[in-house]
């Protein structure tokens, strides 16, 4: 596993880079993405993650050639979620599986 150091929430890229570069408000971006303003706002304010559905919508919206592949957005979300989980919720009482063949 690759060591990560506090990856950003992928919404920060949408909020700080994508929307300003396109000159879009949250309402207009939500309209173009086909989601509610409230749903997009929750993501942009990092109160919700990028779902598979939203990642696919971002891909269709930006195009994969412009950094918009669904896989990229989902990888960023997974990196963020794993980092947060390791940082805030250490696993306890997990017994490692032992192969019977050994």
C-alpha cells in the first residue's frame, strides 16, 4: 500500500479549480450535472462524498480528456476516505485470517 499524506477531498478540486475555471455558480453547475443544488452543495462543502453516480456525471460533463474520468474522481474519494478512516477510526480486535494450507 502506498503511503498517503492527507489527500484532499475531491470536492475541493471542483470548488476551487473546476467551477471558477468554468465561471459557474453552484446552481448552474448543479443544473448542468443534472443534480439538485443542495446535493452538489453538500459535496462541495465536504459533507458528502463523490458517489459513483456523481463521478459518472462529472465524466460526462468535463470529458475524460479534461481530467473528468469517473475512475479518477472515485480514486480521489477512496484515497480521502481511507486516510480519514485510518486517522480517526483505528481498527480494533481484528483477528488475522490464517491459511489452512500453511
